[in-house]
C-alpha cells in the first residue's frame, strides 16, 4: 500500500485554464493543441489532446482542466506536448475531460 501511495504522490496533477485551442494540422487522429495556464509558478504549457468529438475549440478556452505536469515532453505531429491533459472515455469512445467541480486557483495540486 505504501508503494502505491508513493507512486501516486510522484505524479504532479495540477489545475490549469485553457487560454488557447487550435486544431493540429496533419494529426493522424483529429486533435487540438491546447495552451494551458497553470499559474505563476508553472506558467503556460502546451498539451495535445484528442478532444474533437465532444469539445468545440471556442468552448475549451476559459475551461479549467486537470493535467499531469511532470512527465517527459512528448513530440506529437511536430508539437512539444508538455502536459498530459486528463480525461476518461464515454460509452462512444470520446474523451470527457476531468475537471474540478468548482473553480480553483490555477496551479492547485490534486492530492
């Protein structure tokens, strides 16, 4: 049990607000490039996410999301994805974002 708790504690999940969303040209599967503001300590970071089935780009801007901020950068269609934006699949296989139930400060850590 202690090992599982330590492993979870090592994952840095923070809240951030989407400040920009744009389609990723040339992606194998439709996806957006998100710019997410994680507050003054972490700043604005980029994430690539396959959200096109449920989310309109304009509706994403201003939305608060949860993301893992301490994973290695991954190159996706020429874009450096610095954050893993968290979601779960619905019955149709579309991503549903994991979001806080109420607005909190950007950069707040999940525990």
